[in-house]
C-alpha cells in the first residue's frame, strides 16, 4: 500500500491531524521529549498509523516541519564516498538544497525561531544532534569529533546566514563553484585534519 | 568640554531625542540613506550638536544601536600588527566581545531582526559594508578581497549563531583558546592564502 494512499480511518484529514499534533508536540516537548505514541494520542489515531504514514520520529519531524531535505537520505549519500572530499560535497549539497528551496523555506523559518525563542532553539538543537550531528561524529576518524562537527555546523550556519538571510552581496554573487572551492577546504580541515588544539 | 557633559540646549533629554531620531532614521532609510542632518532635524537640534555628542554617522549608529563594540576602535587594533595572525586575533576579539556583552546584547537583537525583516537586513548590510567590510577589503593583499571578506563574515556569523544563539553544546563548551586554535586558521586562509577559485 502506498504511504500516501487512503486506508480505513486514514486519509488526508488524518495525515494533517498527525502533522498538526507532531508540530505541537515537537515545539512543546522538544525533539527528544516528543514521542510517536503521544503524537498519535493527540491526533486520535493508532501509533502504527503514524509509523505507516511517516516512518521514524526523525522522518515525521522532517515531514511536519516541511524541511527541504531529509537527513536519513542526504547523510548516507554524502558519507558513502568516504571522508575524502567530504567538505566540498557538504558545501555543494547545502547550496543545492537552499538554492532550490528558496529563501523563505520552512527550514529558514525554523532557524529564525530557533535564534529567538528558547523552546525552538531546544527543538532545533535536539533534532540536529540526533538526526545530523550524531552521524557525522560517528563518521569522523579523529580527536574531538563533537567539537569538529560543531565547527562544521558553525561554518554551514554562517553560509546560510550571510548568503540567504542577511544577503551579503559578495556571498550572494559568488557561484556555487567558488563557494565550494573557497569554503570546502574549511570543512575538510574541521572533519579530518590535525587541529592543534591547546592541550590536545 | 566632555562629550557627555551638558551644554546650552543640550543635556540628556536632547541626547535621548538624538538617539531616538537616529534609530528611526536608520531603520526607515537604512544606514546609507540616513543623514546626520536629517536626524538632527527630526530631533530638533543643530547637526553640529549631533557631531559634538556622537562624532561620525558610524559612531552615532554604534551609540544608537548600543552595539557592544565600536568598529572604529576595534578594526585598527586588529589590523595594526599586520596580516600575520589576524585570523586568530579576530576570533579572540569576537569571543571576548560577545562573552562579556551577554547573549541578549543589542547586537544579537539587531542580527535577529536582520534575519527576519528586509529593512533591518538592509540596514545591517549597509552598516557592515561601510563600517567593517570596507576596512578589511582594503587591508587584504590578495585577489577577490570582497569574497574573502564575506567568507570571513560567514564564519564569524556562524560562530555567533551556533555558540550564542542556537547554543550547540560543543560550541558552548569549547574554550576561547580551543575556538581560536580551531577556527583562527580558517579566517587566516580566507584573508591571506591562495584560494584556488575556479577560473582564478
């Protein structure tokens, strides 16, 4: 049965109810605190139906927040060729997703809230930690993987902020190839090179 | 006469009127469009009095927006020792300013607005271009100085976003020394090293 098809007691009204309940639960309880069971209860459906339509909690979050990318798809694709060239692939992926999703995509809205409201920040942080950072931390074959991953996140967040939100002219005018060449090596160094940290 | 002292027709009521008029003018007309003359007119004072209390338009912006740093003071101090080690000095300065100014400092508020409202984005962009980026572009002794400066801005914006606004645990827990060692070389490369840009 197709995941978007109808089933007894299902249908698009039910799907909307699940997504509404999910958005409410994630923003009230954070990503970690929200549960499929609780969301199903709020939507008045069986938890199995939530899994049927949306898969894991992570995929439900992606659907509820209408994120323009699904980490369960994107991360394996980025990591599959190995750590070599990963920095450049990450920059190219970020630009590809955002250039096609548009400046006012739902992930931009989520980021804006997360920078203003503590609850949204918690939800964002928890989702990013579980669904994105944990996989990268696991893949890194060097000391201080959490700090390295966070530094990668900092440079990626900065690209989003300056190219798409603040729209600094030189960042907007740069071609994807220029940004991949300019910033890819930064991420590669954070991911794989010696960092010479104090006391390290 | 001390710049904060009273003078005939002056006093703190007048200073508040000038700052109010400046905030209104900057947010309505952007940084480039606002003029000392227009701000003085709105506040009902002579332009000379605005200069007397606040100096240049740049310094008036810093005072009106209560920025925790003054670029006319900070930039010369950063650049004076030369380009060598500039990346590390910039990271250390950013952390020093923000760690002591607190997470809810007025610059954070300005950044948040700039990521949400077009007018605030324009004001921020124009101020950053004239008061900060132009000086760095001028100091860089390499190709593509505007793009290099924008990449520096992107990594700095990313530090602010992940350490102070989103509060990613690994970024919050990192010591200033660790971030200087980890991220300083990124800025140094953007400022001075060959970038191998396509077609460059």
